[in-house]
C-alpha cells in the first residue's frame, strides 16, 4: 500500500520532470520562459519543504515513541510502588 508520503514524493518528482522537460523545449515567448523558470523554482522549493516536513514528522514520531515508552515505565513503577506499599502495610499489621 502506498503511503501519503510516497504519493506526495511521486507527485513532486513528476512535476520536477515535467518542468525540466518543458524547460528544455525552446520557447520563443520570454514570458513562457520566465513562467517555466518560476515553476521550476517552485517545484524545487516544494521538494525542499517536503523533505523538511518529512524530517519533522520523523522526529515527532520518534518523540511520541519515547513518550509512550516513558509512560509504560512510569506505569510499571507505579505498580511496583503499590505492591511495596501493600507489603509495608502487611508487615506493619
């Protein structure tokens, strides 16, 4: 199954190839050439932004994994503490 990230990367790569191919075609109209250059720059910028967002998403995912692991450890410690309190109460009686 294709992930959203893979679809986005594929779309950006397709746009980059399309722009590169259309840019290579000689245009007599300077406005078309400028529009092609602008589109090419925008595609490269979108690629950079996508890379940055993927990196951030990966860091958030790692942080959430660490939080869940810490939550599990705290839960275990609370269980251990409850058992210890019960043992102390049992020994005191």
